[in-house]
């Protein structure tokens, strides 16, 4: 077994010892605004990418959608996704791995 830890492993260890997260209303509103702007960027990307003949490039917006969904979930859990990162669900992780194979022809689960 390797001693190598992923970013998610490190965050999980820190979360075990951390007090319950608290987010003030202004920060929550700011983060929701960030997600709204990210959604706008994704929509423009999708619209512009439709004109390109490269299907795998157009699928990058699906990666953006996964990130945005994780951000919404984090806010709902009282976490600041900008500073703490995005914690993916099992389904999102599977989707991410599938997209990485389809878009970049790499296995995102590989440690090589």
C-alpha cells in the first residue's frame, strides 16, 4: 500500500478534526454569485463550442457542470468551495473518470 495521499484524502483527514463549518451570509451570497458567473461562462462555452467539429472539446462543459454542482453542494453543507475545494460524489467521480477518458484519452484514476 502506498503512502501517497490525494488532495481529497488530506481534506478528509483535516475535516475529521475540524469544528463544524460556519459560513456567514455575505460569504454565502458571494459564493453563490461565483457559481452563477461560472454557470454563465459554461453556457457561453457551450454555445461557442457547438460550432466546432470536435465533439470531445465540446464535452469540456460537462466537466464545468460537475464542478458547479459540487460548489452548490458545498455551499449547502456550509463549506467554502473556493478555499476548501470541491468534494465529488461517487457518481460525479465516475462521470469525471469517464469524461477524462473520452476527452483526453487518459485514465484519471491512474497514479502514473
